[in-house]
């Protein structure tokens, strides 16, 4: 009978541990859902639907790329315009 009592104790301990772990995971899930809702609401408050987030990010990346290219072209043009004056040495 002691063997059966020991098995029972181990099974109860495992059950309690699993119940505790379930509670912990349930809390993490609720926190994650709450955070997700907050992020979705923040997106909506900025005029972006969370379902369209990938499309919006892609559009913003394209716009950013275009702006960087325009800046690089402007800097190159300014550099070319100043080049003749850069060759002149001061006395």
C-alpha cells in the first residue's frame, strides 16, 4: 500500500503543479490579449487599420526609399555645383 500512496502523492503534486502552470499561462495570455488590443487601438487612433498594417508599412518604406534617393540626388547636385569652387586654393 505505501507504493500506491506514494504514486497518489506524486500524481497530486503533478496535478497541482500543472494547475499552477495553467494559471500562470492564462495570466500571460490575458496580458498579451490586452496588449494586442492596446496596440490595435493605437493603430486605429493614428488612422491605420491593424489588418492593413503590412500594406501601410510597405508604402511607408517605399516613400522613405524615395525620399532618401531624392536627398542623395540633391546632395550630388549641390556637390557638383560647388565642385568648381572647391578646386580654387586660397592664397
